[in-house]
């Protein structure tokens, strides 16, 4: 745990709220009371907050915060603990952490369950640390716990140049998988291969089903992580090897598809999926513990890095959302918070 000089906590803070469902322009800076940590929680003075796809859906009114969560967007932060609940013994004031939260990240202060906090890996600054929790929790639980990707298997991730994709490529390749990724355009494909993909597939000019078939000698891949849905579902099934596993965590092309289940039966496939935000705190704590034991040493050693596309001041959150929706980014976009 890193120690820092504790500072007085004000009564109010600047936060970015969603004025009403809509485009990026509905994000506005406002003044809110500084939240108090409840049982099992800590209060973090936020230095940086990551932006993720669910934030955009929440802003559009399509992904409401779960009961009891802050209506302020933001699912991951990095900063310094300034208060701890009486029942918390794992962290102290002054500890530098990054944390997965269910909301409230776009603010100067944010509460987090103590079990969802992780020490900032050696060598990373606050901006890099803020880019870790949401994608690392998501990839670990879906790719390694649900799909059981193991050393020597093959793996395909769609959206390889985004936050989920860049994380999945690195994790899977560092744990011994042969990795494929889809991305849009030569620059993004090059980035995927630099991060560890054996072959990046430009979906704008290549058919990933044909490429995977050729690259695997007709066998297919063992695991696919998909954020696209729609017509990708049947194409993913065609790409899977016998006993393959398909994990859906988002549906950019829609969640309703017409599906022939015969290939699923004949190839003994597993189709699964999950969402992270609504899972119990205890479950998220288990994921955090697994990351600390299995993945954080690789991050501290520099074997896995969080690519940062841009740093944007908190007050310009709308501009950051526009940047993400433009789809030109590689890696994460992070909001920076000026010291109070």
C-alpha cells in the first residue's frame, strides 16, 4: 500500500451528471455532496476515471444504474483513500488504489466497496491505473472463469483495439493462448498485433470466418469474446472448434438473432455471457482477489499495459464521450480530475 498525506475532505464536490437521456451534450458539471462511505466501503479522492461503453449506454437511457448505486456515471477510478468505514481494516487513509464501482466515478470523490479496490501496480500512474478495473474485471471473469481459456488454446476477441480488446489480447497471450482479434483498419490491426495478437483481422475488408478457418487449419478457435452480437453470433459459431465457448458481453448489432442450434449440438459448444455491474459485491471481491494474485504481477512487471488513447479533463466529459463514439481510439479514454 502506498501512503500519502491525508487531506481534509470538503462537504461538496464537482461531479458530472446526466441531465437527461441523450447525446454527449447532456453531460454537465454540477455540485454534489461528497458521499459518505457506508459499511465495508472507502471514500476515494479521485485522480482519474476511466470511460467505458456502459457509460455511453447509461447516458442514452439504455443502461440505468442498479438500485442503490450513484446516478453519476463512471465505473472505475484511481485515486487516494481519504476515509474508511469503521469495519474496514484492509485499507488506510492515504493508500493509493484503483477501484471498480457501480457508478459515481465522474466526480472528485467516489465511494467503493473495499474488496473492489486494488493497489496500483508498480510503475503505473493514476491515469493508467484508472484504465484497469472495468476491463480487467470483465475479461478475467468472462474469458478465464466462464470460458476457461487455458494455455495452448486459441482465442478470438472482437473489437480488439478498444478497452476490452486490448486487455483481452494481452491477458490471453500472456497466459499462453494463440490470439486473434478483429479491428477496423490497418492502424488498429497493427496495434492489436503489437499487443500480442498472432493475427489481427480487418473486418472492413476481410471475412473473419474465412481467416480463422485458414489460420487454424479448419479447426476453429476454442474461445470467442464478442461485443458485437447480431449477425456475428452465427459467424462466431462457425468459427468455434469442437467444445468451443462463445461469451457475449455486449450486443452492438443487437441481441435478437435467428439461430440454428444444430452446429451447437454437433460441435458441443457452450454459449454464455454475463454482465458485471449487477453482480454482488462479494463476487466482485473474488474477481479482485484473482486479479491481484494472477494478473497484477504481470502488470507490475510491464508484461501487460493499459494503452491510453487520450486524457480529458473531467469538465470535458462530453468531449470524451464524442471521442469514444467516433470509434477512432485505440485503448482507453480517461478523465482526469484536478486536485481539490
